C-alpha cells in the first residue's frame, strides 16, 4: 500500500520522525539507500518505507523484496522527519531482532566501555565485523547502537553482528572459557604487537576522553598500548580499536595451519 502525504503534522510523518530520532521502542529508523539495501540483504523486517517524491523510483527497486507500507512524502514533509541535514530522500523503519551471543572458545570480541560518540561506536562495529570479531559488547553507558549516526558509520554491520550487553552473565561466560581481557590504554601498557591475541580474547576500548572505567579496567588481565612514535598524545577511540582488531586478526590468520 502506498500513501502520498504532504503535511508535516500527519501522524505517519510524526511517527517516522520519532523512529528516525530513536524515540520508538523496538523500532529503528534509518536514512539512505545504502543502509536500506543492507537492511533488506540482512533480512530485517521493514515496517515502513518512506521516500521523497523525487525518489519514488526507489519503491520499484524493492518491490520484490518488501511487502510493507510505503509513504511518498512531499519534500517539506520528508525533510521535517529526516535527521540528516542533506537528506537523501530515502528512509525506513525497521525491526532489528536481538541477536543472542553465547561465548565460544577462540572468539575475538570487542568491548565498548562508555563510548559516547555514535560515529566512533559505528566505526568500531564496522571494523569488528571486518576483522572477524564474533560480537561487540556494550556497557550500559555506551551510546545506543540504534543511533542514526552510529547506524550510518557501521554501514550495515550492526544489522548482522551480535551486540550483547556487558553484564555479569557475559563476563562469567567468558571467564568460563578462559577468555583474556585486554584494556587499551594510551600509555604504560604492553605493546600490542608483543601480545598474543590468538586465544579467546576481549579487546576493551574506553570512553573518548576518560578512557576505560575503573570497574572494567579492574577486570582486565593486561593493559595494551599501540606503538605511536609520533608526538600525538593519543588516538581516536575508533582508530585505536580498529588497529587493535587488525593486529588481533592478523595474528589469528598467521596462526592458521
């Protein structure tokens, strides 16, 4: 069913605005054709597809994949709902089912501890998938992975990778399989290329300004630092996490028979 809407005050336009703003429980709003493609390819249920009048061709592109409500919005109505300044004219409301994660021997995990910048978290999730991590665990004070900027930075990876909460149950499950937890610090840690990440390993990236919390740091078996011969004091959280994931993935590739 396709509806043509022109009013910013229409209830369906307001509902789209709420979903894109992360204000609808159980639903996630996304913007852009790339993310829509990733969602469809990942098999996620699409509740609503919304397109600006000049992007009505998008509806035909997905007609065989989607059996869903379609909203064709006037430019003013679409822009009133969009969260991006230069909207692409394509948006959707999705259900993202929780993907359970059960610790397995040999897994590589990333733990985001208090990462508040959604762009950083999205980049970390994207890198985690690229470098073979089994999951990205999130502490309670980490930004929501459903944040629009986070979803765009993750480029679809958050649709596929388990994102479990970091809690006592997950911690105990990892300890039961002898997982080692490595906290990334700017200084006074062992150099990453001298570490052995080939076993079950959890790499911890902390808050952009404050670093890893004392509580999580107390759980770490070792502190790890990236060798940075230049004068820069520290690396961006997403850059540091991506480099550590790369180092761990290369060690695991070299260890394969």
